[in-house]
């Protein structure tokens, strides 16, 4: 795969284990030049060693112009992007990185914040907490939920920083019965106090927070996912795809995406996150039944649209308007 346009080479100034199966990378300009600015909640796109493009939230202080800090969870059963970052990227290497983009900004209208992070979802929340702490004019509380101390990126950093009094940390030890009870936090909408909720983490946590904030005004509750359902399922099978406009037909094997195979056949398909979260690769589905694994499509869109970066076929062949 070629390097995406508008990317620049950054040097890996630091690469170290941040938690079990999580690798931290500090990225700097090779010539010591300032990096493009970013605001809390921003992410950068990265051209991984495997050739895939992935996006990672920036976790460091947004006032810093000399570095970007990202954390990557090593998904052993993923599609190779995170594996190549964790296993092949080392201190001193150059990495192609896009300019910061922000689809998850702090709302200027909010007067206070409830920040909820699950696992690797801490990365944008940490930048938010730092921004709010530095500004000092809006209250916040960060609820950081993980399986264990060993699975908690930035554990020591938070414990030794000025953020500590503003963070509630909970380890459920893998037992659903020991999950942190967020209901007392979310039971009463903070409308009068101008309170907003921000949540980032695995699908289960976000679904639970959505349920518990159903009575909040929708404009006050914000979510960011770290990807759709990109891991192969045990019952996945190869399936056939027909591209109507391109007059191309191919089989998508287990462990590969429609997007990847289409590109190999010379079909140009727009994409960005390649993890089912941004909506860039949405295509019209002419026929067939899709197995939707994205985090973007509305229920009313699922009959005739598909995200080709992650979704597969329930019944095919899939005929796509490409």
C-alpha cells in the first residue's frame, strides 16, 4: 500500500509498554520542528508498518507542540494494524502520521463534565482532563474503568500527577458482578448545571452509558469508539461481492475486508479510519444482506448501505454500488 497523502514522517522518540498488551509511542518531528496544534479529543491517522491506516487519539497535553503521544492496544486477533505497531515499531523509527483531526471536542457550552473511560479509551479522556485541569474554570470528574492494574495504561502517571484527585479508578477483575455502578453518577441529568458526559471505550461500556443517559438531552452526551467489530468471528465464512459500476466480482476471505480486496482489484474506494467509526467508506448496498459491524450506520440505513471496511455478508452475494 502507498503512503496516504498529507502525511509527514515523525520519529518514534519513545516506545514502551504502557500496560498489558498496550504500547505507548511518543512521536516527534525528526528536525525538532513544532508539530501542528491539536485540541483535546483529537486523533491522528497513522500509516502502520503493515500498510494499513489506523487512527489513534492523542493523550498528551494539548498545549504541547513538540510531541504527540498515542497508545496502541495490541489486538492479537485483529487485522494486523495494531500488531504491526506493537511488534514492529521501535524507538528511532520513522512513522507516517497525518495532521490532527477532532471529531470528539470538548463542548464550549458545557460548564462541567463527567468523563468515562474504559481501557484504552482513556487516551482522549486523558487529554481532556489535562485541558480542563489547566484551564481551571470548569469542573470535571474522570471515571476510569479497567479489568486490573496490569491492564491500566497511564496508571502510575495519573497517580503521580495533579489529576489524581479528579479521577475515580476501578478494576472489575473481569467479573461483571464487580462492575462500577455508574447509575448514581448519571441518574440525574446535569442540565441545570450545564453538565456534559463524554464516554470512550469498548462497545459494552458505551452501550451501558447510552442506556443510563437515555433521559439526558442528546446534545449533552458524547461518545467515541475505538472501532467497530473488526475481529474475525468463529463462524465467519468467505463471501462473494459484485461491484455494479466497476463490473468487478471477487471473493472476500475470512480475515480480509471488502475494502482491502476491492483495492487489490484496482477499485478506488475512499476510506479513513478503516475501523467502522468514521463513515467515509459508506456505500449503497443494492442487494444481499449485510452483517453490519460498524459503529456508524443508523438502523434505517442498514437495509441499503454498508461500511466496506468492516462489515461482511449474512446472505449474499452482496451487490454494491461501486
